[in-house]
C-alpha cells in the first residue's frame, strides 16, 4: 500500500477574490514499509532543533516556522531556514513523492460563471478545492498504475475541512461507481481521514510542502513581492520540492464527463514559469 497525504493551503471556499491568490492541494506520498522510519527521522530533526526538548503538543505549522512565531519565536532566520531545508532534505533522502495541484483563483474567477456551473455534474466549477481534488484522484490513479507496479494500490489520507466532507464523499462515489466501467477507480482503493487529535507527521510534512509551493508560485506569478532574501529562500526550497514531483504538466482527466472541467482547469492551472531557475538565480 502507498499512502498519499492531502492537505490544502490558500483555501477560501468559492470566494475567488481572496488575498491569497493561489490555492494548492497536495502533499507527500510514502510506502507503508517506510512510513515508520520517515516519521522517526522527522521527529529526530525536530528534536535536534529543540536540543532534545520538543515542546509539549508540538506540531509543525508552516506559517509559524516561516514567521518565527509560536515555538519558533526568538529563533534566528538562519536557524529556521536551516530547519526548513533539513525537513526538505528528509523528503529527498527518503525518495518521498510530492503531488500537488495549484490553481490561480483570479484566473478561475475570470471564467464565465455559466461555464463553471456547466463544467461537471458533481464538481463545482467555482470550487478550487473540488476541482483540484478531482484532478488529484486521476493523477494518483495514474501514478500508482504507471510508477508503482501491478500489485501496488494507493490510499488517500485527507486532512480536510468539515464543510468538504459531503462533497468529497459524493465525488469519490461518483468516480468509483457512476462512470463507465473502464474509468472506475482501480488503483486508488481507499479514502480516509486522520483520526488523531494531533496532526500526523506526514500531514505536517504535506502542509509544509504545499505551503512552499504556494508561496513560491505567488512570488513567481507576481502576486507577492517579498524581500530578496525571502525570494531566494522560497526559490531554493521550491527547487527541492519540485525535484520530487513526477509530472509537472497538466494531465487530461479521461472521460466525456470530465471535458468541461478539463477546460476550466486548463485556464487556471498554475505551474512555475519557464526558465524559473534562471529568473531566481538557481544554479
């Protein structure tokens, strides 16, 4: 079994005029056999940062780390940046996959409402979350089939807002049972939600990865213009993340029922700009 963790950042429901211009749904994936080792090494990195005294109830929250708040208050920029890179190196060293879908909410909002409403029978064409989730199902289904072998199967573990449960359940039932037999899910066998009161380390990693993706893309698209030091950090962090992504280009979701949503997503899907490494001085 291969676990695919999902979290979101930049979510404002169907409000497409939010200050955060990019929505990202995604996370990390890990094999069941390596799950324990990855969690152990993640905890070791956090423990080392806090000199063996991890604060009670600690969870890695990206905004706290990046702004030196919460348990990171009083730490230097250099210290927290190094912790961030140590965490990203953990992902690389364990060959942990990264999967994400990024949507430009301004571009989505520019699509005529009637076109968004008519795009899909189940998915709201005005909901970045549901558009991205529908795409992620197809992405992961393809990934398991083509990359992991005939005996492999995938399981989604979703850190989801309460108001999305019903929509997620309707869509997963539709993709499993209502579409043509040849397009029903075969490689993704389960959808689940964390039950622990504390966020699982893999959800924490997912939260951090997609935060990096969103912040970099907002800078790359010109929506944000932070100081040069911050631009350099996010570019170098994004480089590490992007190396773990299998497919950067938009894949078409198969089926006539997906044609409208494919068109919508093609107009608002976000990826890094061409020659982005040169643009940000990454060598």
